[in-house]
C-alpha cells in the first residue's frame, strides 16, 4: 500500500506542472506576476499570448466606450 501511495506522489511530482498567477489592482492599474516549477517556456508562450490579447482589449478602469 505504501508503495502505491509513493508512486502516485512520484507521478504527480514528475509529470504535472504547478503554475501560480498573482493579480493585484491598485489605483486603477492591474499588476500581474506568474511562476511555474517546470516547462517555463510553454508558460511564457501562454503568458505572452494572454498579455497581447489583454493589451489589445485594454482600457482605463471606468472609461466608457461608444459602441
């Protein structure tokens, strides 16, 4: 039984990535940070795609659009 539990932990630690993202809003500005323990390149690619998408849709908080 102990060996089985050990193998589950080994699989989790070896194959699954752990990602953390922090978001903080202060004075109408949003600050973001992220961290991963593995596969930082894939995390960076996704981060840059998200950042590009957000910058194309960004506007100041409280600013109204005429659509």
